[in-house]
C-alpha cells in the first residue's frame, strides 16, 4: 500500500483539479451522456446501429446515472475516470515493486500520474481510463501467473530489491546470518529459504524463495516476481526428494492457485476488451513478455478472451463507418514514435552493466518495453490497410513507459552519488516542463479539435435568430447541441427526418439528398455548423449537397468565434 500511495494520491489530486472545466462538455462525453441517459431497451436498439464498441461502458454509466439521480452530470461522467486512473496508478506501482523493488514501484506510480495523456483522460467521461486500469491489473495477474507457472523462477537477473531499494543478488552468507531476497537459492540440509537467489551455508535462514534444496530442507513458497514482498508466492517450489515445503498460513493446492491466477488474468482482459475492443492489442505486448514455462497457459487465456470478444467484434465491424474519419496523422504518429524511442533508451540504460551501476532489472524491461511498444506498433502497421491509430485507443501503453522511467530513476538512485544527482535534476526539470502543459489541459478551450459542446451550442444560438434554419455538416456536428437543446430553441433543423431517440442513433437520420436540396433552397437564412476548416467530411452524398447549395445560393454573413466547429450564418443576397 505504501508503495502505491504517492502515485495514487497524485493521480487523484490531478484528476480532481479543474474537473468541471467551467461547466463545459466535450463531444465524445456528449455521446456518453446521451446514450447513457436512454432506457435499457432504447440503449440496446441504439447499440445495434452505432457505438457497439462502447456498449458495456454506456450500460455501466446508465446504472450510475440512475443511482446518482439529480447529481451534477459532469461529475457523474468524470469521477469514474478519475477513480479508474487512480486504480491504474496503484497497479503500475505494484508492477514496479514486483519487478524491480519498492522504490522503483513508487517512482513508476508517480511518473504515471504526471504523464499528460493520463491527466487528460482521467478527466474524460469515456472508457479509456477504465480500460487502462483493467489492462494494468491484468498485467499484474500475468506476472503472478508467470510465477505460478514456474516462469522467471530459475533466472538470476539482478532483481530482488530490498525495501530500501538496494539490490541483493547472488549473495553468499556466513552461517547463521539472514539471507536477503534473491533467486534460485541453493541451501544445505536444515536451511530455510525465503525469496531468492542466495547460496547459503548450513544454519542460514532465508524467508520465501524458488529454492532447490537438499533433502530435509524446508522452503516456504516464493517467487518474488509473482507476488509482492511479504506475501506467499503462487509458484510451486522446486524441491529434491525428501524436501518439504512450509507455506505461510493455509495454502491451496498449487494447481488450484495457478488456475485461479490465470482465470483472473483472462477475466480482467476480457472486461477490458468489452469496454473497448482495442484493449485486445495489449495481448501482443503480453505475448512478448511471457516466458516458455507459462506460454501454453497464456495462449489458452488469450484464445478464450478473443473467442468471447468475437461476437462484439462482428457487430462493431458492421459499424465501421464510425471510424471513417480516421486519417494518417503525421504529428500524432511522430510524437508516439518519440515516446517509444524514449522507452527504448530507458530500456537500454536499465540493461547496461557497468562498474558503479546497480544490477539491471531485466524482468522489468522484459515486461514494460513490450507493453509500451507492441500495441502501438501493431496498430501503426495496420495503417496502409486502414488508419486506426489514435493514442487514446492504446492509453494503457503509457504504463510501460512509466515502469521504464521509474525503474531507471531507482537504478540511478542506487548507483554512485552523481547518478542520483542526475536523477534528481532530471526529475525536477521534467516536472517543471510539465506544469504549463498540465495547466493547458485544464483550460476550457482544450480538447481534441478544441471541441466544446456547451460553447458551440451558445455560438449556434448567437449566430441565428428564431425561425432561421440550421444545418450540420457533417451530421455528427448535431451532437454539439444535443445536451443543451434549449440553447438552440427556435432554430429549425431542416435536414433532420428522425431524431436520435426515435431512430435509435446518436445523431438522428437525415432526409435524402434530393429532399435536403429542396429544403435548403427554400430557406432565406441558414446557420451552418461545420468543421473548423469549413470542408465537408465523409463520402455521403448529402454532405456534398449541403456544401453545394450553400456555395451556389447563399452568401456568407458572419462567423461566430468558437473553440471547435465553425458556426457561420449564410443568407440569400441582401438578407444578412
């Protein structure tokens, strides 16, 4: 608990800082709000047409809205994400502790809390924070499962940090002296072995370890990598004939424990994938970190997750028009590649063996680097077929970077004095550089595309007057005004044939292109809500008709300043 506390407290504090954003609501959150407020039957029908990928999240939020009643809807939307990101920070700290020691875990938790993307989506009323938390805790379960299956147990790789953070590896102790936590202890008769890798002389006593013992010796169970310090491992100790194992407290049969650990991993990954299908790409990272001893158990769990996810994937594939807006974003791709490069540099420094450096935590590198790189690489490799990469879809990858940076800070602090000084200076510099960005994230004008639904609805109202027509180009821009319909009362949505509720969609169903052309041609004034660029988006013929009629029959009167979609009043010549 003490390991996770700094990161959790910092994550929750940053998540609650400026959470209301002056009462503004973003477009994606509007979709959550609109769908979650519908009845169960209506929501089910809506998911058959759109947003099946978010169906479980909408259902959970529906229950939450029902329980909270008249509470502030912005807080109801965002508080779950704050709590989920706090849980993710706790999982990152626990992973760091299991893989490299207490201080590495605490550092990783704090680094995770400070990452700008983590701060942003901790305040987003969407599923990304919950998916991140579930993937992190699934990775914790995977580490447990690897240890329970005998993986990593016979490797001496320099991990096994003490509570103070100093590594204890391959230690040879004198008779009667306590042995620290190290792997692969080989003991003489009568010795008791706890956690790891020391060779001891007769009379020594060591607490839990994956030990190979001589006849008569006793080993409590342990795999430092499979459990936190001070807890019995899930691993089956390797003993020679005549040796006995003495667990701490009542212990279930090893096979039962192993099955429970892998079941927990499978359940957590499945729930993550049901909240957002792209959590399945985390399996690529897990595949690279699983050693041979645990590979078949992992394959069974992964296949089960994919099989259970398949029906949802088939439904959402029929709704693939929802991601038609995705394009190759060179800036986003470049920034993400820089992040992966930073992680790789940390991994190289962590793996370096040199005089004056602490032993490298190779298990942390083996777990963290694939989790950071593999899901991102897989999504980017799909770009020639269909651009699908968006950083928030693989938000959980940031925990890999946090583990690598946290482990590097810990290793520098355990090295020479100047190593620690470098770590402190670098940490202070990074925090100072992140402060302006953290403040910007809490600016009401900030979101992807600077999109603010509340401000956009006000701009639409200011642009027109009662009786004017309003047209949304493309139609999903109608979403900006749905949470506050009173803001555009008096304006007529002439393209709409069936509203969102009646059509069981998020944005309603519009008239045909021919009908739409006739309706627009009959109007003297039209308020057009479109992309900031003013261009039509999508290949729908109706969008082309909207733009064509505006250009050929109307003149521009004025554009209302707005952070997000462009709101412009058009009128027949002389009618502005």
